[in-house]
C-alpha cells in the first residue's frame, strides 16, 4: 500500500521543521492561504481556505506507514481534508494527499485580530525561498490574506517552537516584503 502525502503551505514547506524526507514542490488548485484568528491560541494561525480558481505553491511529503499521529499532533488545531487530484507535482508515487486547514468553527476574531509571530513567518518564508526562490516567496505574500493583523517581532526571543536561524539576506527579504505590504510590525503584544 502506498504512503499518503500531506500538502504543506506554511511551516511544512521548510524542510528543516520536519523529518518527512520524500518531499516534492507542488501546486494546489482551489485553495488560498489566510491568517486565521481563533479562540484556541493567542496568535494567528496560517490556514488554507477553499478558493475556487486560486492556486498556491507548497510542498507534498510522504507520511510513512500511514502514521499520521505525529503530524496530527503538530497540527492539532487543524482538520485534514483530502485534496487528491487537485495538485500539480513531479512525484511518481503519490496516491492520496491531505491538507490541514483550521476548521471554521474555531475562527473567532472577538477582541480583534491576533498577532502573527514574526519567528513563525520567518520559518515559512525561509522554506519558500529555499523551494521556490525569491519569486515564489513573493508569491507566498501575494496569495495569503490577512496581512492587516499586527506582526509581532519576536526575533530576539522566538516564541515559535520550530523557529530557524535566518541569514541576513533572508531577514532582509522578509522585512522588505512586510514593508511592501505596509504591514504593522509591533515589538509587543
């Protein structure tokens, strides 16, 4: 029986944050990324939302032995959805693909939008730079909704548990994209 795959569109694009080695760049149709504010976390989640006609790049990776337990634990506030057949990729052995998305019933913007952790965003963009280059990383920003939320600059003391060290060029790239979007970067929440 073939291993299933997941489609990552955020931190799972950064291979340094996981141990799923059989990974390939991919593009999914009918989905878009968005920052989601929920009642279960004080910071924003990056999620995928159904969006007819839209396409986003990401990474598919095999889940050996159908062992979803570790990944489901990592993505505990998300639900899996079958997206087999909506992907473009160059992998030869892909039979089934799942995507993680925050369920709508968890969405809760009472009290205003939750901040986006810069340490989390850095990890996501580092993954896109490595997989898709600067053009693909710019496309990440352009195909993600919710940049009106404040961006909490926690680089000095990263709150994101899988944070990575960025190069000077990677940090500069992230900062330039946030400036391009006129994002509100704050130093406390």
